[in-house]
C-alpha cells in the first residue's frame, strides 16, 4: 500500500467536499470576524486537547492576523497532561473562568474548536460569548451528551462550521489492525481557519490601509513591522 498517495487522496477529497459544501458558512464566519476587527475587537481561539492546536496555528503566524488571542492553557491542551485535559473538559465554569481571565469583550468573537462538540468545556465557551464553532455534526449526534445543558456545540454557537471529517477522525486502514490511524481533523480545521483569515483579509483590504498581518522575520523591515503589532496586540 502506498500510504502517501492514499492519505493524499483522502485529504484531497475531504478538502474538495468542504469547499463544495461549507463555503457559505465560512463566508458568514469571516464577516463576523472582519466586523469584529473593524470595531476594534479581537478573535479569541479556544479548544481542548488537540483542538487547541488551531489556537496556536492562528497566533503570531506568518501571514496571519495580529488581533488574535490564543487560549493556550496548558491544563486544557495535551502539552501538560492528556489525562488532565480530558478531565477538565467536563468541569463546569472552567471555560467561563478562562474567558473572563483573558478579557473577552462583547465586541469580540470566539472561535471554539471541538470535533465531538459534546463536552462541557467547548459548549460553555460558546454559551458565554459570541461564538463560531468548528465541529463535526455527524459525530456529535452519536455520543451521549457530556455537559449540563444537554446541547451540542453546533446548537449553541452563533455560526456552526461542519468540518466534514470522518466520524472516527483517523483515515488510514492498516492490514492486520482493527482500528484506523492518521487523524485528519487538525488538517481540516487548520484549512478552515486559514480560509476564515484569508476571506477576512480580502474583505478588509483597502488602498492605503495597513492591515495587521504578521510578516516573516526573515523579510527586510519585518522586525519593525512586527514590533508595532506586538505593541498593539501583544500575543
């Protein structure tokens, strides 16, 4: 089996499907983000476990927007303890405390990333803010709800984006192994988040307007450019 070609084909088909079926929702999402920026707001990005990688992907990223606040809490992502992260996903008021501590305001938008969309942490985050959700509708309808509100992420966010990833997330079958390997949710979620940024910039760009986009430190003049953004947004 040529796993490289097979995995490429799977990823390509998932991206093609999302572009075909999901762009209308992305357009609604980018307008919400762009309007928040125009009003002086910030895009906060939050997720538990591996979903937290999208927060890191959108923060201080070459070609990314500066008014982004990543929730890189080491207790809720897997960098400190996967077991602790799993436990905290079910703790009420934890997401609310993070939102308050990070100063989320009424004019801001919170991007909540959760493939399952059933745990307390992402649902509470969405309930406490103006929220966009990246989740998997098909999967979230299957497991029992694990939050006190009895609702799923796609039911409580202002704008729900269905990532279209396989319900089991992993995509490759290996002969002799009963379970699949090679998860795809991070790839699709990063693609979707990148589209939101690209559409937002396209909407905001105007002649003579300097957009707060991070430059590579290897480019001439990037140092001073990025220093200005640090002073304004301090990621």
